[in-house]
C-alpha cells in the first residue's frame, strides 16, 4: 500500500481480495472508500487478480499561464504522484498513475510494456454514492445539452449521466467527477449509474491503444463548494501548453455581439452586422460573431469595418466542412482576410475518431493564430491550458433553446446548477442575457446576473444589441463588465437555491447573483473580496439600480427566479471606467481591384508602415516604400480573385485593416455569371445564390430556379433590392442572358444592368411570365452590376432569377 499525501485531500491504493481499490480522504476523514480500479484489455479485466510489483513516487510541480478562464494569469501548483505497477495472473503489466492535489485526486491507466497495439474494452473505475447523498446531474448526451437537475441518491434512476457529476456528501464536502487530459489517443467517457454506483463508461465499445498511457485522467474534485468553484485542478492535470502558444498574446478574451439569436438570418446581412459592430464598439466590447449565413464576398469588408473600432470578427462553421486536408485550407483563407476566430459546430461525438479531429483543429488553429469556440461539443477537459486559443465550449443547454424549443424554455433551477457543475471545468458559452426570450420565467436581474455567474473566454451575448441599448442600467453594466478575470470566488449559495459568484478584474469585483424559487432577500458577504471598509457597491437588480457603501455584506432583494449584477470597488476608486472603442484610420490600399500583369504580379499601393497578409501560397515583395508586387498562387484561374489584407497597428492586438482584390484577367471564352466571383453584393434576404433561387437564409439553401414553369440550371437567385457586382476589367465584349420572377414568389420587379455604374439595360419582370432575354455590348466595361428592385410597395418578397447569363470574351487586350 502506498499513500499520496496532501494537506487536505489524500488518496491511497491497496490490493484487496476483490481487487485494486482506491480510498479518498479529506482532513483524515474518509470521503470515498473502496473505489475499484482497473480496466479491460481485449475483453480481459485487469485489476481483479493483480499483484503490486512496484511503486514510484515523485512531486510534480509546474507553472502555467491561462489567457482566459476563471483566473487568467500565471499559476503554480504541486501534486504528489505515485505510479503503481501491477502484474495480473496472466502476466500482463499495467499501471495506475495517481495524482493528489490540494482539492482533488485523479487516476489514469497505462500499459508500460505493451508490444504493438491492443484494445481497451471497458473501465472498472466506479464510485458508489453514499446513502443520503444528493446529486446534480444531466442525462448523458454527447453534446451535453440536456437540462441539469438535482436528485437524491435514493431517487437516482439507473442510466447514463454526463460529466461533471456533482455529489453532496455533507454540507462541507462535495465531490465533482469529471475527466482531464484527453486527446486523439482516447475516447471520452461518461458515468453509468447502476444501483447507486457510478461506473466510467467509454464512448467507443473498444479503443485501440499503444504502449504508454491508455486513458485520460478520471478526476475527483473534493472540498467545499467554494473550493470547487475556484479550483484549477482540471487544468493542472492537462498537458503543458504547446510550444508555439507559449506566448499567445493574440488570444484576446472579451465580450461579443451576436445577431443570430435575435435575428435568425442576419448572418447573411452585411448592413446588420455593421450595426452590431457599431453598438458593440460603443459598449466597448471586443468581438463580433457572425453565425450561419455569412458569404465570403463581404467577409473582408466587415473585418475591415470592425477593425476601425478595434472589434475582431469570428465566423461560424460546421465541423464536417473542416474534415479533410483540403477543407482545412479554409482556415488559412479566413485568417488571411483578418478573421480572428471560428465557432465550430455540431461535432456531437465523444469517439476517439472525433477527438483525433479535435487534435487537428487545435493544432491548425494554433498555427494560424485563430481563436476557437466549440459548439455542439464535448465539455472542457483542460484544453484551456494546452491550447489557450480555445476560448469557449457550448456543452450546455443555453439560450438557443429559447429559439427552437419555446415549450422547453430554460429554467432558473437549471441555470443555478451551472456554476457548481459545468462551469467549474471550463469556459461555458451559454450565450447569456436573453432579455427578449419568449416564455422566459427568469427576471431581468437574473438574466443580467448570468453575465458574471457564467464564465466564458469570450462571452457571446444572446440578445439584439438594441435590446441592451434600450435598458440603460443593463447597458452600463455590460459596458463595464471586464473582458477577462483575475480571480473567481463563490460568495454564497448552493445548487438547489441560488448562486452569488464574484469575479475580480484589477481592483474591482463583479457580482453575478441568480436564484430559483420565491422572491426573497439574498445576503451577499463581502469579506472574501478584501476591498476594505466602506467599499462602493453598485447593484443592478430586480428592484432597479442602487448605489451604496458597505464593509461586511449587502442585502439584495430578488424577485421570483430573480437575480442581480453588480460592481464592488474600494473606497475612493472609480466605479465606472467604460468608454466607447476609439475610431482608427483605415490604411491606404489602391487599387481596390488589382489585375495580374503579364509578369505574373499585381501591384498595390499602401501606407509606408503597412503590412500585407496573403492567402496561402501567395507571395509579396516590396517595390519601394509604398508599393507591393503581389504574386498569386498557381491555382488562381482566369476571372478568379483572391483577397490581400493590408494591415497596420491599431487598437492593442487588433490591427486596422483594408483589402484589395487581386484578379487574374479573363481570357477568351464564355463564362457563366454564376461561375465568376462577385466583388460585392447587396441582397434583401440572405445572400445572392448561385445556380439556385434565393433561399432567404444561408448560402446554398435555395431551390432549382423555375420561371413560368421552365427550370434553369445556371444563374443567380436574388431578392430585391439586390445588386451583384463583377469585375470584368474591360476584357469582355458581350453579356447575354435572361431574367424573370421565380415561381416561388409573386409580384413584379424592375431589373437593370449597369456598366461602370451606367445603366445599359432595364426591364419589368412579372411573376408567371416567361423570362425576358437580353444581349448587351459591354466592350471596355470594367465593372458589371446586375440590379433588381421591387416594382412597387405591394411587390415585397419578389424573387428575381438571372438565368443562363453569360459573359463572352472573344479577344483580350493586355
């Protein structure tokens, strides 16, 4: 028998007649006893008939830096580790690696002498819940979005539950069960309850392993609720930061505007995204997330617009669109535009294969300097330490459920459980502060309190920015809200009734209080904050806005399912410090569209202190102080373009940017208009669609184009008012095609073709009538624009199809 001893939490392993067992104690009192250890290898259990052959002990001490989380900055820790080597009766050697820290213990398994590969087919680790204990759980789902709820052990149904699993043994002792240190060598796990015993259950029936460590850490956090809420044990167990991220100062925590929740298809609308940037910048926020619907034509434009206020842009995508080496090139392309991060969605798996995919995304985003927010994802398991660019995970039933499931609205009790469970193990993108939620039962104070009670590296606020601006006290608090936290403490509460979380930024503490149940007064102790006598306290709650001074505590009234937010500052300090983000000056870039010459280069002019950011495979050389020769990669075909980002130092880590489009000129031939890249577009409903009708939402969600019963395979689907602009560079001679109203809509539209902004064709098209053909002389035209607008106020919702529209190039003058 060997002991791992720490001042508060201790662990010991012994071999009994029934197998290898673990005991956990806290302050010499047994917390959990007789935990079976071991696993199955190719169907054979290890740990039931084992002989202890060797124990090696060591101290593991290290320092690490967190860029975000409950306590950003540098942290030191010291664990005691013991490696127990066992030999089974059949001769197999295996190991239990045991770690003990001040607030928890963890075990993982290894095969030190495995020859070749084998399969882990089960895990014997199991925790039996003491009689009379109480738990806070969620029914297992691979993306962790079922509601969390409290249940006594006597009433806990057999079945599968997700991590983290919280158990109360007595008022001063809680155990939180979770995992840490996972990567693509393993599958994830969850717990399976059977008669009050929780077994670790693998996501895969069998996991192929090689010599060395064969499981992640199985983690038991032990202590008071306050100990658990402040714990960094999950991060301490994770691997050290990857070398290229050791100085990842480009990782920027903060607050984000997000339009999807309040305006589902707004991700396709450039004008709406600009408005979200404007209000976010006025509030001092750092980020804009553009969800589904964005179109690559205008992403560089919104990146440039946002950079003028020091706001960074993040793009939503689906994991399967980043699931091959070819697909991964998109990340480099988006980064070359100046995009700062991605929100990757719908992974929805704990399999080893999916964790290998995570490995790839983590490595590539680290290489490119992209922040990552995982949605439809697993829970955090320590990646915040290893890959600090990971600034959020969903893995929670958050505000999006108000959009899709009004009859399954979030409850206050579900929210109150989160700071004691899910948020303990890492960043939680629950998209809080949903004032406009249909069917909401929580108070406005509760919603605002979530901004602090819930922690995420970048907090994406759910509601429309105008909803915040319309509530001056809430807007003021969200403007003051710190972008990153130095320290987190639990001031009061429990998972069944309420939570008051305090997070420090500099000399100010921010309070988030959320409750479930009847209206009452919550006493908020201030002694743990160390702010001294006569601290200034500003509260925004269910009774409105109040300012006071206090030393020991404040009493805050809350409504039913209510809450509050607040700021505590030392006497004499400034309580309010927020300011709108300053305006920056855009860098010079000319021309906006540059053609590649006979020498293979395009020449652009910039400011003398500007830099260029290029697509992968491109190169650029300075010709003189202000001019660059840009050479595209070999894959750029005639008529195609790439985006060159010109950047200059701006607001902190955010460069201010502008863009030039570099085009390879058209050569002789006929080009479908839907094949040519747009240099800009405007569309009333969703993006301009290629080879399908206007879908009204995301790119590619239209139908086959049909006008007066005739189907067309090629063309553009638009929703007036619309403009689609194309660079021809003076190389084309004719533009011929047809236009009409798609059968999916009614009404009339006026359509026109503009050559260098001069109208050269117009017509009136009407639903139910055949397409109208046109054949236009476009000699010398540099920019072609196809425009449509509703003919009258009764024609809203009309869809216009430009079908079989072809640009002809018969000779090229260079």
